[in-house]
């Protein structure tokens, strides 16, 4: 299980696994529960590189980032270390 502490968002922790380059078990702690539950279901089984391409750069208001963007950053960091 990979844990990531997002920066600049309402969520305080993101956990997930990458198995065979596929995303599994995404869970956000705090934040907009409905939206984040939906994101978690939508990305289940998604190719990790595709997730990064799809979610990177999404912004929430004037924050300059978002929970989906932070998930993309976390996944990209794991791909770089793999």
C-alpha cells in the first residue's frame, strides 16, 4: 500500500496500490467524499500512466491543484521509482 500526503487540498492522505501497472484501492482521507469516492471507482484498474495523463493538471478553484491532480502526482512519483 502506497501512502501519499497531498499538498494544497482538503484531503489529507491518499492510499493506493499499483499492481502490474494498474491502479487499485484508491482511498482519500477527508475531502469531498462523494466526488472522491467516484474518482476512486473510476480509476480502479486503470493503467497507471493513463491515470497520470488524464488527471494531471486538474485544478480545484484557485488552489493550483486538486485531489485528482495530487493522485496523478503520487502515481507519477511511484512510476519514477519503479
